[in-house]
């Protein structure tokens, strides 16, 4: 009956069981209206070169500012938007907004930087993603090379055959593809051979294990070697300390991202970050003697 359906749904979709059903319904209807009410925005977190500290990429991270709920983080609503079947329209907004912002940065003279956009499972497998992306690129006079799409392993493994086909089509547009949170999902080594991707983003849990002794260092070293042998670029996420920075550089990691360099920034702060020449970690990078 309706009541048990409701309870089943409640358990499945909502991890915080303390909310009442009424509160959940209100939250869902607010989410449904968030796009129309222009409550979404994007923050941008830089990815910097491990060689020279230059900003290579800015990852777009969605934020939801609601009059009553305040600032809602993606972990609280992306999955819900998927189950509600509205992720495609939110995702299309993200793609367009990120492309629009990149074209502004291009106009400001930042010609080398690209943007990375996170994709959810449904976006990759179900919706008209190529058309959405091509339309956004065209609208903002960008080419496929200007953007990167991040997909988690679990998404790819839901339907690997179809994922391979879809990724191949995106790569034909010149778009860079990366596997997000690499190492936390279930992808087999075999799939890495056939997945058309350009980069792996090593999950931050491995980066955090670097300093903890144990086998953390070996695991990071192995992941980085694997990427190199497969001709993939490797990005470390969640870099928070200078020690992690030094070790990741030593291990030959290509790109770095994390609070050490910058937290997710508003458009204004990201623009200042791009303009600003003062980057405290670059002194660490320039003094190679310290960790070679
Ligand atoms: P992600 O793509 O793996 O993004 C990295 C997350 O880790 C971000 O959280 C970022 O703020 C956080 N982070 C980055 N560096 C550090 C660090 O040094 N320390 C710590 N403690 N955290 C760090 P955020 O912005 O809350 O995003 C969470 C997840 O939500 C993202 O994980 C991504 O999977 C998803 N997401 C964000 N924006 C979108 C979007 O537009 N579309 C879709 N489908 N998913 C999105
Ligand atoms: Mg990501
Ligand atoms: Mg990630
Ligand atoms: Mg993550």
C-alpha cells in the first residue's frame, strides 16, 4: 500500500532518518524549483601543475542557496536529484554555466585554463549528453578541448559497455575525460585498458594515507605508476599539506588539487586566484632540493 511504499522510499533515498516525511517532501519540492528560482551557482576549485604550480583547470562544483535551508552542499542533493529524475536539467545548467564562465575567463586573457564538470550516472547513460555539451560549447564559442568531464568509477561500472560507447563519442568531440575518486569504486584493471579516458583522479583518501605510514605511500606510488604506464594523466585530490605536496611531486603526480592550493572558490575569488601571482606553495615547488 501507499504507506509502505512511502517508508521504503524514505529508507532508500534519504540517509538522515531524523527528518519527518513532511520535511522531506518540502525539501524535494524546493529542489524541484531551485533551477527556475535560480538558486544554483558554481564554485571553482583549481587544479595546479605539480611541476610549476600553474593553474591548469578549474573544477566546477555546484552549490544550492535556498532562502530557508541556506547553503546546501551537493552531497545533500545530487543523489536525490538523480532519484527524482531531475539531474539531467540541473546537469545541463551546470554545463552551460561552466562554459559561459570559461568563455569569460578566456576573454580576460586566461587562454590556457580549462574547466572540469562532474557528471552523474544518469547524465552519462540516459540523457542527450553530446547534444547538451556541443550546444553549450557552440553557444560560448569553445571547443571540446576546453572542457573536461569527470565521471566516477561506480557510474562507469553500472553499464560498462554503454559507458565505453558514450565516452568514445564524447572523446570524439575533443573533450577530456577523467575518472573521479579513482580507487574507491569497483572498476577492474581490465576496464582501464578499454575505457576511453585521459586522466585518473586519485581519491583523496589515498592522499590522506600518505603521511600515515603503513602502505599509503606504496598505494599512491602504484596508482601513479599505473597511470603513467597506461599513458593517462594523474591528478591527486584532497591535497592539504606541504608534506603531501612534496611526496606527490616526488612520485611524479601530474596535477594537484586540494585545500593547500585553494578551497572551492566563488567566481570572483577564482578570478583573483587566476590573476594573483603570489602563491605560497610555489616556494615549496621551486626549492626542489628539499624533497628530491
Ligand atoms: P568531487 O568531484 O570528488 O569533488 C571533490 C570534493 O572534495 C568537493 O566537495 C571539494 O570541495 C572537496 N575537496 C576538495 N579538496 C579538498 C581537500 O583538500 N580537503 C577536503 N576535506 N575536501 C576537499 P563538494 O563541492 O561538496 O562536492 C562533493 C561531490 O559532489 C563532488 O565530489 C561531486 O561528486 C559532486 N558534485 C559537485 N558538483 C557537481 C555537479 O555539478 N554535478 C554532479 N553530478 N555532481 C557534482
Ligand atoms: Mg570531481
Ligand atoms: Mg573527486
Ligand atoms: Mg569525491
